[in-house]
C-alpha cells in the first residue's frame, strides 16, 4: 500500500516538474523575491538588536536561524500543498469533486498532493541557507541525540502544518464562496517566524498547547540550540498525531455537506 502511494506521488511530481519547466522565469522571480524579503527582515532585526541585546532571550543569530527554518518549512508547505488546496477550493465552488471521489486512492491524500508549486523550492532553499547561517553563528549542538530529536520534531511540525491546511480548507465545504482561506494558513504559520516567548506568556502557552504552532519551527530550532526541554519530543509526536487524526475526521465530516455541480 505504501509503495503504491509513493509511486503515485512520484508520478505527480514528475508531471508537475515537466509542466513547471515551461515557466522557468517564475522560478527565478521566486528566488529574487525570497532573497529580497529575507534581506529586508534581517536588516530590520539588526536595527532592533542595535538597541537591545536579545529578544525574549533569543540572540540575533538564533532569531536568524529561526527565521530561516520558518522559511524552509513554509517553502516546503507551499511546494506540496498550496496549488493542491487552491484547486480543491475551486473544485468545491464549481461542484467538480465528483470525479475525484471516484479515484482509486484515498480522497484526502489525493486532493492534498495532486499539484506542486515548483517555484516554492526557491523559498525552501533560501530558508535552508539562512537557517544554516544562523546556526553557524550560534551555540548549536549536533550530537546524535540532538539530531534524532530534531528529526522527530521536524516530522511533528510537518504533521501539524499539514493538519492546519486540512482543518482550514475543510471549511470550504460550508464557506463555498470564500476563496482565500489559504491566507489564514499563511497568517497562522507566519507567527512562527518569531519565538513564542516574544508574544507574551499567555500567547506562548496558547501556541504550545492549544494550537501548537510552536511545534512547527521553534521547538525543532531550540533542540539544535540546546534550549529544548525533555518533554518536547514525546509531546510533539503525541499532539501531532492527535491533530492529524482530528483533521481527517473533521475533513470527512465536512465532506458530507458537499453538493455536486448537478445538485
């Protein structure tokens, strides 16, 4: 079963890459836009750190590492999910999901990954470079235990990220005429570019335990900066699985409200 889905996704990627190569200019524009945005943000942070030694206990380069990891995660999310859920919202509005419901693969899986956004790779690569730059100038740790915990936290963060895409876009079954729910995703995930401590104690608790946005970027980065707590990994794995299961149940509950083009 797993091999079947992996082969299916490989086909999806190959088809989309072939199509995207016809629009190489979009990829180059994406690189320049990402670099420009990053430079502006780094200059902004440098101006702030010219006045204060740290922000919520985070140094300048630690924040740069967090910012880079956020760009990496956002780029991966846009690469895998953005076009798929955008088309998903359009298909709901036009009542054209009927054909997709008959596909010989899991419906939620198919609508989540049937398209990719190739130019989002530029954002992910830029984020990776910035992340590494910030780490190199910080007191990072690359022990086997830290790397293993980092990998587990990255997996948890990815599952939380995906669950948010599913949760939010499931509302399209009721809010049929609303076509910009994905902007809510960008707004939510955008809060992870700064440490949860910077938003205040209540917001930190909310971002860690209610809607666990801190799991997406802050927890993994803290692990490599030797600032993590022992409970980060088991808690993150548990809560990400809970969110994944709840998002799936909510998605299929919302699907019951779907009305096809023919009524």
